[in-house]
C-alpha cells in the first residue's frame, strides 16, 4: 500500500530551479533515501514533504490524501533535523513531551509515552538532562524519540548522521535501521553518502540538479545504473563509449544490449575486469599499465587502453603476487559479461 | 605526544619579542582605559562621604549627611520621582515597539528591509541634543509643549535602538530550525512563540529593559530640551544644581546612581550572565 506519493513536484528559488518534476512513491514501512551531491535539491524535497516549503508545482499525498497546502503543524510527519534542533531550554523529557503537550494530552499519558519513547532509544536515564550536556549520538536519539512519540505516519530524516564522527556514524546507522524496522515506520532519509544509502534503504532515489535520476533498490542501482551519473556516483565505474549493433555491443563479445543501434555507454565495475596477457584470448582491451598498487587482498591498476580515460581494474591478489610495473603491456577482459550495463551515451 | 602538538608547544615558547612588546602595550593601554573609566566614579563615591559643606578630595572625614540631605530636598526627591516614572514609561514603550521591530528586522523578509533597519537604528548615530532640539522645534510647530509626555516620546526615540539591538543580537543567534521543529511537532505560530522563542529571549528582554531604563533614567542631552520646566528629571535638575552650587549632595546622588547601575548589572550577571547579553 502506498504511504507517500510525490507527484510532479517542482520548486524555484528566484531564478534557480531547485526541483523539477520529482515523482516517487513509497510503500508503507519502506525506507527510501534521497541521495545526491550537495545542492541537488534533496533537502528541499524533504522540506516540502514536511510542509516547511510549498512546492510551485505538483502534489504531496499521504495515504491518498493531498497535503500539499497543509501547514506543517497539521501534518502527521516526523522530522529529524540535521543539527537535531532540540530545544535548548527544555530537558530531554520535556523535548520529547513537547508534541504531546501541544496536543493537550493528559499529564499521566504524557509521562507514560515519554518514558516509553526514551526507553525505545535507550535514553531512559537521561530524562532530566539538558541537550547541551548530551553527546551527538544521544542528541540524535532524543530527536528521533521526540518525533516517534507522536506516532507519525512518516519519519523524515535530514542527513541525521552528518554531525556524528565516523565510528559512531556506522553504529548509529545500524541502530537506526533496526529501530525503524522494529517500529515499522515509513521513512525518508536524505544523505550525500552513498554507503549510508546502501546500508539504510529499501529504495534509493539518486537526485541530480533537481531531478530524480534513478529510483531503484540499492543493489539494482549498483548493478543496473540507468545513467552514467548514477554509474559513477554509486561506487566506481568505467564508463566506456561503445556502439550497439543488432542487440550486441560492438567489439565487446558476450555483452547483450537491449537498445536500439547507435552510440551507447558500457558500465564496467572495476572488479568485473580480469587481467590477461596482452593479445591473449578473451582480451577486450590491450594497453600499458599507467599506475598499479596492491594492498593485500586486492590490487588495483589503471590501464591506458587508448580510451578517453584509463580503465580501472580491481583484481584479487594471490599471495606473493606483486602489482605489475608501470608501462607493462597487458590485456583486460570482462569477468562476467552479464554483469555489465549498457546505458545511454554520456552527454 | 604527536609531532604536531609538540611543535605547537615549541612555537608557544618562542613568542617573538615584538609580540611580547605588543602584549605589554595592550595591557598598559587597557589598564589605563580601565583607570579612566573607573577612577572618576570611585572619586565621586569618595566625595559623597564628605562631612563638610563643600566638595573636596580626598574627603576630610566620613559622613552620610549628604545622603540624608538629598532626601530632605523636596526639589531633588520630586525630580527622582519624575525620572523613575519617565524611565519606566520609556522602558515599556521601547520594549513594546522595539521587540516587534527586532523580530521584523531579523526574521522578516520584506522589500526595503535594509532601509527599515537603518532607519530604526539611526537615532543611535545622532547626538541626543539633536533629537532633543528637533523634538522641541517640531513640538512647537504642532503645538506640543515640553512636558513629561514629550520627554517620554523623545527618550523612547533615543533609546529604542539599544532595545532593538539587544533583542536583535539574541534573535539572530536563535536557530530558526527550532521554530520549524516546533511546527513539525504540531505547534502553531503563537504557541511556538510562547513555548520556544520567549523562553530563549527572556535574558535578552531583561537586559534590554535594564539598559533602556538606565539610559532613560540618566540621560541629560535629550531631557535638557524636552522636559517640563516645573517637573525636571533628575539629570537636568543636577545639571542646574551644579551651575550655582557645588554641594557634596550632588556626589551623593551620583554615588546612588552608580550603585543603582551596579546593582542592575550584578542582578543581570547573576541571573543571565553578562556574556550572554552580547549574543
């Protein structure tokens, strides 16, 4: 069942078109990430869903109800801010109680629900502290408890891990994913960190210049990127210009292309290449090693094969094997032709 | 210790001579400035304890007779009452007008905002005398005579930039995300204002009230031109008093005013923290 629908949303700030025709829908209980570089419009889209901004075009619907023009305080949408936006003059418990107080719930009910919410985020012992005396991770949990205690229909999180250091970030990502699946709340994350998007989401919407470039499950994004931008934004990729003829890629045997004839781009993940002697059977590209390095389990090399950019390969390394010296003539073949994607030509 | 940290300690140990000289000079200048600011007040307080009927420093003894004399002087007690009343009214008017103005100039988005800001803060750039004379002349033109009411109006114009600036400074430091968080949690704009903005603005409001009150209480330049001849406020009364008399009673009043300011600052420092006023 569709929980949230965003239909054709566009937003302009002055002359700058921040969002164009953004459309997506999220099923109940799913976690979606809006992923993109800074300035791609992802936070703007989140703020439109929360009602902090009105879109110029399009609609936002929750469970089929159009909420596009509903003021933010009348939407059942939880929001976790990038800097958490905890009220500095209120204690942890008062912060969590805020929404319930505003709703004029009975005092006993507020106390019970606040206690339960703080237990959910493992902060039961911190009820009387002020936010300034909490660590970043604890503040984040207060912000989440403050939103969840109102049992919103949707939880929106704007770069919730940005303010945390790298080690804590990983732990909190796992914790939050567990919490969300336990509570079963439909959630939308905003992030610029593709690893975070992969860890957290059922669906990822890659955004670029105000558009949704591709909406897919995390592994599908990696395996089947729809555009060169997605191919290089999600993980690393060699994007090689090729020509499609008769459902196959010219000069690259074994790669099928369900596309019309003409120029296209072949997306090759670095780990999908294999190293061969120059001119050996199965070689697709011959060239000289431009750079190579080995780091224990793998070695990485760049082969200058006469393409616009050198081919990058990440190869498993056997014990005692050294990285090939720069300038060595070598060949690269494709390990799994089915693991390549053929996409529209760049530009 | 990492090499970087030890490098930093080494650098600290070898402060160039020129920097040390600069530090010394800065200390001297600061000390001198402090002396200039504080010494006159201390001298006035000392003089106020003079037992004889004329001003001398150091005082020839210790007596509180001039403090009693102040309260026995009907003219002086009347002017103190006028000043207290005027300062209270100015404080209220400046808060009522200044707080919304500060909101508009920090949070508002409207055409001509920069111009409106400049206009609001302009009286601060103008000598009080100019405001006083302008008010007097304008008053004469529309038939509005120098009076307590005119004094309140003129002082409000003069004081409002202080009020606005203190409130603006604090408002600018408030995270607008807190308002959004409040809305997201279900609070309407009025409830957000009461539950989120006012509690955080409290210290700034207190400070603005205190500063405005003190400024209105001891202003001479504006009051000289706009106050009622029969009901002069204290600073004007003192100004006339020192022209033809130099009794230690004037020092006693000044000492009490210094004490009043000091107590206000102390209360603010204890309740709010002086360092938060600037924010």
